[in-house]
C-alpha cells in the first residue's frame, strides 16, 4: 500500500459529484454501466431499471431508473459506475495515458456511497488498483502482513493497492465519491501462450487410434514424437520478434480516442500550412521498420504503413507539443499538407481551436 497527497482540483475535475449526478439523472445510462450494492450484497438490476422503455420503436433494455437509484442511494446503497474508461472522456484519456506508461490495459470505475454507509465487505481485487477521492471522505480498512491499517481518503489523496490486498471502505459524515483505476496486468504466462500457440497449428488434428485405452503405448510414443517436434519449434522461436509482435498487438488494440473528431472532419480539408495541430491525449505513436523498407506507425487502435522517407516529419510530430504543417521537415509544401491531413483523419492529430 502507498498513499500520496496532491492538489485535489485536477483529480476532482476527472469526475466530480455533479458529474455523477448528471450521468445518473440526465442521461440514458444503462446497465451494466451502473450497478448498486448495499451492506456487502449486489442488488438485482431489476430494482433500479425501467421496464417497457423503447427507442425508435425498439425495446431498450437495462435503462436506469433515476428515481429508483436515488431512492436506493437514500436508503444506503452504493452506486457503482463501471467502465468509465469507455464513455467518460476525462477518465478515458487518463487511462489511455496510463496504459502507455505501464504497458498494461487499464480500466476506471467510480463508487458513490451515502453518508456512513459501506457498499462491499472486505474483499481483494485480482489486479492492482489506484484509488483517488474526488468528493467527501472515506475510511479504508487495508489488511497487510502486520494486520489491518486505517487510511482516510479525502479529495487530493490517492492510494495504491497491489493485487490481492484485502480491503473495505466506509463513507464518513457526508457522501463519498472515489475513482478506482484498475491495472489488468499482462503476464509472462499470457505472453508465452500467445507466442507458442501458433505452433500448435503444425500438429495434425487427426483422431487418436482406437483401442488406446487398453494399449496406450502407441499413443504415448506418438505424443512423445510430437512433443519433441514442438520443443524444437519452440527452441527456434525468435524472442525479440515475439516481443515486437506483442508490442504491435497492444498498440493496435487500444480504445479509440476521437473527442472533437466531428469538428476535425469539417476542418481537415481546409487545413493550411499555418493551421496549428497537436497530438491527441493518450494516442501512442510508435514507429517500426518493415522488411520492405517502409515504416509502420502504431496508433493505438490501428497501424499506418508509410514510406520511410517521411520519418523526419513523423519524428517532429512525435516530439512537438503542437505544430503547424509548415514545420514538417523533409517534405515539400503539398506533401506537408497531405501528411498533416492524413494524420488528422487517422485521429493521431487534432486541430487546435
């Protein structure tokens, strides 16, 4: 466990009490983005969702009943907002940046607890978590090797809990809102599995011979032969190439980040040599040399293959806080505009407004 204090305003701005009020009462939020818990038990979704809701004549399932949520909250239930990294932009961008720093998938949930209440009993998470308070106070009971320890979280105070740390928390005098960032660690076992699994395709998928239950010797011999062949294939694997594939897999399967994309669609054709642009928050830009002499640029949710001659311009894009197309080195004026417009369309760059 590690506790850190900082300026509360940047953390509160990520998800405030008013933001949660807006999501619950003024949007068509649906389950499983919302769940409720009280005194250690998760409440059934039927207790806080609307029946008979529809949209354009089609049934709309899981639509949250704001009045029911408010009544249950008043009665001591904790409201959990799940998967905020998918639909709440400030946390979406934060988790995207955290993923690039750590190299592990990240998620964000929030917990709104009424005064004096506790949503969940002592439990442990299967992943590392960063917790920060944005409203009210919450007293945490964290179990370590030396026994339980109490930590009071308030706005501006954050806490790190390693995987498997038992904990529980109770709101104090007022309502409490905290955000949990979960780190879904990629493991050595997973990497080995993804590296070795393609080799299994070389093992024929024929039936085992009939009668092996009474005489397993033939099967044992055949298995030993195939395992030796597989072991030889594993020994011949290129570890560096496997890691490169893992990097590319990670940096082309992240969530899409396009806030402001509609305005960019309208502005991109009018992009001029002096139009300021900048990298989107949370967007990676990793370049890899391809065997055919081109460059592959990993953009988070996709890759872009380009001529190697534009590397200096791409390096400038990667290094600059913001830029104008006229700044791009190694290209003529028209090529600078073509590249800048392409990178805006791909979502790497956004037009500065």
